[in-house]
C-alpha cells in the first residue's frame, strides 16, 4: 500500500522537527544555572506552606484544566446524543477528532503542570524540577498538536503531539542525568517558535478557530514576568513577585483553547438544542 503523499506544510513541519532533533543530538551542551534560574524573589510562607505565592499561583492551571476536560466530555456527549436524535450536517456529524484528542492531552497537561509546579516550588531541587517540566511537556505536546491540526493537517496533529511529548520527557531525563539543558530549551522555545509560525499561517478549512496569536502573547508576557521576578517584587512593594505573576499569566494562554471548544459547543447547541440537558 503506497504511503500518503505529504503536503507542503507537512514537509515543512517534518523538516522543522528534523532540525530540532539534529540540534538536540549534535548541538553544544547548554549548562543550567541553579535550579532553573535565580533564587525566587518571594520566599514568604503562609500557614506552613513555603513559597506560598509561587505554590498557590499554580491553581489557575488546575482550574482551567478541569474546566477544559469538562467541556470536552460535554462535546463528546452532545455529538453522540445529536447523532441519536437526528442526522446532522456533515460538518457536525464528523467532529475534529484529532483536534479534540490533542485538547484532551493539553488540558490534562495543565492539571499535571499545576501539580508538578506546586510540588517543585514547595521545596525547589533538581528532582522536583524534573517533575515540574514533565507536566509542562504534556501541556506543550497537546497545544502543539492542536496548532498543527488547525494550520498543517488534522492527520499530522496527533502524531506530532506524541512526538513532542516523547521528546519533552526525554529532554527532562537528559537534563536530570547530564545537566544539559539544550534539549529542553529546544522543546520549550522551539515549540513556541513553531506555534508562532503557525499563527501566521492561514487556518485550514474546518478549523475550530484556535487563536494562536493570543496563546503566544500570554506565553511571551509570562516569560517576561519570569525574567523580572525580583524587579516586579520590588515594584509591587513585595506584594507579588514576577514568578507568581508568570504562573497566573501563563494560565491565561490556555483560554484561547477553551474559547475554541466553547464555540464548538455553541454550534452543537444550534443544531441540537436538547444537548444542553447533557450538562445538567
């Protein structure tokens, strides 16, 4: 059976990942500085919780993760009920399965990110940092898979999500064993560079409408707060550190994905008003 031919965007995607893999293998080792950066500015505890603001500011990741998983569950039930009630138009009878699968991974990754980051900030050390990054790798993989489904091809999204997840977890292990931060930097910043490039590309026909530009905006703003940890802490008269704000703003980068799911839900309700009973 002949292999399916690749589109130009799929060839570009394949070349990009091949370049990242080559750099990860042959590139110079990048040493890490400390435990992922300078000591955190806000070391205040609260009711026995050390680094309380940096720990508790991870809560929005978990909230949006659970919210997103609930919407995904509702969408699946709504489509099933609509199919049972009456035939739907072609666009509704075939939901974007690969996109939804990647979204499941993304929102589950947000919950893992909240748990891993809180675990790390309670007592920062190398092993806990690995747990933090492992959760982030799941969220990155799901997000990149969604972006690829939207702008490259639906068939490429799910394999790309799993490839990114495997690469992210391997990069975490490489840093833990050898101290080489380069593979993880390529996963994090290479992945965001890919999302930025895809944000500039025209969406495919039938795309769910994921606004990648807002994802990049909130992610870049979060990194800026992270780099300004101490400066923000002093500028706010020690009310909030840049690192805590980083968590809050990074969680906002998930809202465009949630918004796209909600738009799909409203479309489902227009075709099947009785599906609202599923959420009751």
